């Protein structure tokens, strides 16, 4: 089943899904209409003509929606090609930071604020520890990709970081690490946990955090203190997922994360991924239209940030339609 057949599922099922009375947000309607119109001719077309023989071909325009499965493959390749220009001769490490699920209700009500805090704390943790002479003694290049969902389309806030095993020292010389990740996981964990909870507590005391009905009890300062102490007792253990021998390998791997979306075809034969509280694989018969569309389509699935390092310099802003953000920061300077 190609991604265009996923489009066919939408075209056959969306109207009946709407008439069934399921609640659908404006964002979900926008995504659905984009998927149905993508490369169908409804968005116009462009013509390519051979300068030698005059042969002309017409290509329908794509929707470029962040959640459209028809649009992400080309965008991923473009993104990866642009990043290849920033290769350095050093190993690259894939580090994953995950926030405890106890924070989910609080984060969901304060997404812009607490996603930003998550980005900042991950970057500061990696940059500050890397700059320490006990570890690398230099400022590495970092790419951070925020994901807010897991394989079952459940709310799961985590950060994928690609960290260069080399960087610039204070005197502007390049220092490289060995092939083993240079920061002990325990040190990384304690530094990140301390930073995030300290700044979260500061935001709470300043009244910057919105406490909805799901977090209502946290309005009581004693409940907040107990909640915070419980979080300090959690593991918060970062995961050193991969070590890459070259930036190209790291980019190919990371490209799957930067352009990964919640709507896709997985498995073999006629198995499709249904959206819902849990992802389920369903055997779909031929093309009889016996497919179902669930409305759990996320708005912004991922955002990307890069570090301010001459070894990994990214001047371009990502496509606005991708709901991504790019910020530059380095050790010793405010991230925002």
C-alpha cells in the first residue's frame, strides 16, 4: 500500500466519519483536507519541458502539510542533503532525554512554555558538561528534535539529540573525543533533572504556569512541594541510543525522526495504522472502503533546534508549515 492509498482511505471515509458525530478539531479538518487534495490536481500543477525534444510532463502540486505522508520523503532528503555540508571528522552520539509521565498533564496545559524549557535544559546540560575539561573540554555541535508522541500515538515527551564527539576549545582549537560517549550517564541525568525541576519550580513561584482542572490540586503549595519531591525521586535516566562513525550516518538516522509523522503505513500486505488511544494494526480487505479514520492527529509533532557552533552552523529557517522552531545558543550565553 503506497501513501497515495492512505489518501484514498481519507477520500472514501472522511465524510462518513464526520457525519458519525465524532468531534474533529479545526487542525484535524485542515490536515484531512490537505491529505485528500495532495497531488490530486486540486492544488495546481507545474510543467517540466525538455529543452532538447520539447517533451512536457505535468506534476500535481503537493500540500506540504506537516502531517501528510505523501510529502515527507522528499523534504527529509532535502534536509539531510543540506546538513551534509556541516560534516566534521568525529564520532556522533544519539542521546535521548525523556520527561516522566507524571509531568504530562502539566506540560499539556503549558506546551509552549515547557517545551521551550525542555529544549533549553537539554542544550544547557550537554553544552555545560561538554565544556568541562573532565569530559570533552570543548563546545560540541548539537541537533535537538522534540517528539511528543510514541509509537502508539500516546503523549510521550522526549528529546532526540545528535551530539558531535568533537568541538571547539576556549582557544578555538578542535578537540575530538574517543568513540565512547564522553559524559557519564549518571552525571548527565543529575544535571538535567536538577536544571529542569529548578526552573520549573521558579516558573511555578512566578505564576507563569497554567494549572487546569487536571492539575488543580497543584495550586496548593504543599501539594506542589510533594509533587516536586516525587519527581526528584524518579530516575530521569537519559538513554545513549547510538554511536555513529560519521555525520552522514547520524543524519540519515536523524532524518527519520525530524520528518516522522503520526499517519503512515506500517507492516506488510494490507495492514494499515489506525489512529486512536492505542495504535492497532487492522487487516483491510481489498479496496472496499472498509477503513476507519480516527481523529487523534497531532498538530505539532516535532520541533528542531541547533546549537551555535561553527562546526555545526545552520543559517536556514525550517519550513513554517512543519511547525518547527530553530534557535541558536552556545555555552555561556542565554539560550533565549
